C-alpha cells in the first residue's frame, strides 16, 4: 500500500486518491453507492462479476475489453477500452466523468438485473446441463 501512496504523491494526485484498505462487504456496497463510476483495468477477466455488481447499483463502468467484460458492458452501460490502451483508458475515465448524466442509472440496473439475476443465470445453467446430459445419454457407447 505504501508504494501506491508514494506513486500517487509522485503523480501529484494524492488529494484525488484514497486507499481505504480492507472493507467489509457492507462497506464495499456503501462505497459503490457513493461512486460516480467503476473502473476495471484488468489485463484478463474470464467473466467480470465485479462489473455486474457495480452495474446492479446503476453505476456506469469503464473496463478494458479483456475477455468477459466484452460480453457484459454495452454502450449504454459504460465504456470498453482496448486492452493495453492506457491513453484510451484515461480518456474513457475523463469521458465518463464528463458525461455522467448520459448514463441512466435506473436503466443500467434494470438491464443488469434482467440479464444476471440469480434466477435467470440458474435457469441458463440448468439448460446447459440438460443439453449436455441429453447429448451424453444419446451418444453411442464406446
């Protein structure tokens, strides 16, 4: 954590960055409710549950297109940036702050819940399992 604090000081952004340390789930939720946007600058992400969590609060997101986020974040939910494009990531963060009013929190939340509610995801998984089982049971024995 100290190295990050030193980096923030070197970059002259200490007054704009906070390092809260470990947060309970409740404190994370509270922090997300206070935030204007969520930035996810991962190099690799298979799915992106944290993006869904942020979007379920109605928060727009900025994310690298590093796998899963490409399937999650639509143009009305936030901004996807090509992997490795640091200048693009910075520009997207500036843009999302400048255009916060362009993103409808209620609609972001509604779209996210409609796609990723646990009942919806459970039904999709059950469908996949049923499909696999029907293929296995109908395939000829070796």
